[in-house]
C-alpha cells in the first residue's frame, strides 16, 4: 500500500463518488461504470488511489475483483477528525467560561 493521504484521495469529486458507492455496497469495476459517468479504466485508477490511501480493499471473486470500503481506513479518518473536534469544543468551552463569546446579546466577532 502506497502512502497517500486519505483526505487527498477523497478530495477529487469523482473519486469521492466512487468511494461513496462502494461504502454502501461492494462492487466490481464494471458495475460501477454502469451508474457512474466514468470509463472503466478511469474507475480502476480511482480505485487504485483509494486503495493506496487505505480506504478500499479488493477481493478476488472468480475473474472479477470486488471493491469495498476498508473499515480501518474510515476509523483512522474519524479518529483524526474527532481529535480536532474535541480540541475545538474544549477551546469553545473555555471561551464561554471566560464570557468572551457573547457580549451585549451579540455574537462575538
């Protein structure tokens, strides 16, 4: 697995749509190309990037390769977001405790 930032991988709108589709249901490349306006080779390239970012896993099924979301990859993104969300809430709570968020019934600028 290459070291691609998952946020960079998901920044591309088409790649994000591919990921959203396989997060709901595992698909082969051909199945994805049936309902996404992207060629099979392009979908394969997007899946490669998502795989290199640790967001997608692939399992062989006969002659096909079935792609699905990798739960651990999503957990890593969520942990990163939760860390910053917690820090943001703590900072906001400190500001509220200090009374600097609302002055004279108007939001703090």
